C-alpha cells in the first residue's frame, strides 16, 4: 500500500485524539504502523529520520514519540537524548535488537518504555496508552493552570479545546499550537520566532497570517484586537483574565 493510499484510508479523528510522532527509516513500517495507530484512535505524524522529526516538532506538540533505534545517521537513542534536554514527552523505543543492554541504554536516556521487534501490534497500543496515562497523571494536578480565559472564551491547553461560553470553537491544528504557547506564557509575551519555530523568515510571515485568521475567530474587531495583542518588535501576547 502506498503512503497516499494509506493516508486516504485513515479514519477521520477528533482534534483531541492523542497525537503521536512515529520515527522509522523503513517506509513500509511507517505506513503500516501509521495506519494501525490511526485505526486505534491516534493522530499520527511520521518521519523517516531524526532530522525530519525535528522539523515536525517545530510545527506540532506531540502526546508521545515512537522511535526506531536503528536509523542511518542519528540513531533513535541520539534523538531521544536530544529530546530529553528540553521535553518530558513520553517516548517509546522500537528496535530489532535483542541485546538487553539496549533496553538499559534507552531507559537511562529517559525513554519511558522499550518494545523489541517483531512485536504484536496490540502490545504497542497497550504500551503507548500506558506511557501516555502515566505522563498525564502528574499533570492532572496542574490542569487548572492549563486553562486560561479571555473575554467569553476559555482555552484548555491540555485538551487543545477552545470554547466560547461553553460552546466549542473549531480551530486548526496550527491555531491550537499557537494558542497553547500563548496560554502557557500566562499573559506574557511570546516571540514571533518561538511561534514560527526554526523555519526562518518565511515561517515568520506565515505566523502573521495564522494570527490574523485566529483573530477572526476570537476578536469582536480583528483590526483592533482586544485579546490577541501584537507586541511590536517582540511577538504576540494573549490578554488572559
């Protein structure tokens, strides 16, 4: 099955479905696992190597990473080590190796679980759900901090939900990412470069377009914003209650 055919066959998933980054250099494995995870209720973004994974990470916030260990160039271990420098996102390592030392290495790096190939797909789902739940448990106490209000709107960063007086407002995945970063700043300034990722000037121009689209959804007068302010020379700020 081609990647295009697999993509078309995937079920449509709600925006709050867990979002998984799958990194594996084997195209067939990526396609099969992407389809299987989608059928099990996960949103999936795939990458063939660590460099691609970093690009995906600039655009999305993931609920878990599924990393193959044996990849050309930067290995899954190396990529996991770099992720752990800035993030506590749950990581599940996949490998064809049978050496028990690899499991120890992965766990020392900070991986949450380790699944040797070949594996039963249902076991992958169980382990993936387990590490996501374990990660969410300590965060539940901070769920109130993940919720911000501005005017008639409320945004739950932990769920990616925007509501207007308890009615859901439809937003895109990119708008959700932007709101999450603004909400986490708790009314502080967020630099345009941070919102844009490492995509350079082109990505920064795209951010301006996305901000304007978001304003049309939340502002009474998008030309004179009350909530989503431009901070000249810096970036943007969400004026929370």
